[in-house]
């Protein structure tokens, strides 16, 4: 049986092997070359794919790392998108400023929604997030907010103009802006997985250790924790039932004696 000292003496796995690092660099290089090989329409489609990848990264943080099921992630996606669109269309804010502001608004919205959902988990949390996802489109089309959200028509904004010295079209410039944010956020997401780990578990993707177990798989840890809580609840319920039955038998025994 391995002890903590033995596990501490085990060499840490490298964050990325040389082949993985080269593969990642080639992937980024291909992503940089791609917009110059296709039309502007295809570039815009690839830009939307990168935006969806960022949204999926946020969902992976919640479900993949923390094991919480969310069916209303699109609601927060809509909050951030409408915040940026309203700032650009209604207040003339530069596009680069709307990105952190939209993130801050989503942070506050998620915090406020999470407060009443603190005691929910599993199916109940999924239903609560599902209700938010279903209600959000109706809220955005509400007549009281139509002045800001554009109602059923939405908000039409102009694509940002690239700097004059860079020589890119609007679609290519928007693609590279989203690509840079994607790379930065995925790097932060990877580091977050390492930060969530400590000296108790196995090495992870970025070379960190943590409480996920020797294989560093959070899904297995979440399943084990769910089984443990289920058994604890069953044992607690059984103990409560046994105590009630014992109390009832004692009362039944003492009843005739008192009479």
C-alpha cells in the first residue's frame, strides 16, 4: 500500500509533452492561416464557432470540473451578448471595452442566481437552470425591455473596424480578436484545473496535483462523492426511522404500565 511519502516521491508528470506542445502550436498556426484561405462569409462562420467554443469552456467549468448540471447556460450567454450589444448600440462604447463589462455583468447575474440555488444539486439544480433558460427569451422580448433589447427583432450592430495599419477586413479582424480571447481563456481554464488541485492527488494536464485522485479525473471524484452522499442520506434516513420505531415501541410498552 502506497503511503503519502511514496506518492510525494513520485515524479510529477510533465504538463505537456514535446509532441503535444508542437501539436498545439501547429493548431494555433493553422487557425491563424485559415482566414486567409476562405471567403469572408466562411471566416464569420468560423468566428461563431470560436465564440461557441468559449461558451462551452464556461459550461465545462461548471459541469466538467465541478460536476453540476446546467441546462440554462445559454441564458448567461444571452446576458453577456445583449450587454455588449446594448453598450455598443445604445452608448457607443468601443467593442474592446464591452467584453470585460459583459463578463462582469454575467458574473453578477450568475452570483445572484446562485444565491437561492446554493442548496440545490443534481436534478433540482438542473431544473432550476432549465427554468432560467426557458424564461430568458421571454424576458428579452418583454415590452418593458424592448427599448433596450430590440424585442423580437433583436439588436443589429456593425462589425468593428480593424486598425488602418493592419490591413485586414472586418471579418478577419473579428476572427483574430475572438481567437486571441479563446487562447487566453483556454489557458486560464487549464490553469484553473491545476489551481484546483493540491498535493493530495495525481498530476494533471498542466502538471498540478489535486484532490481528484491518482488519475486526476474530476468526473470519477464527483461520482464517488455522489455515491457517498447518497449512502449517508440513506443511513441517516434509516437511523431516523429506527429511532422513531424504537421510541414508539418504548411508548407502547410504558403505556399499559402507566395505566
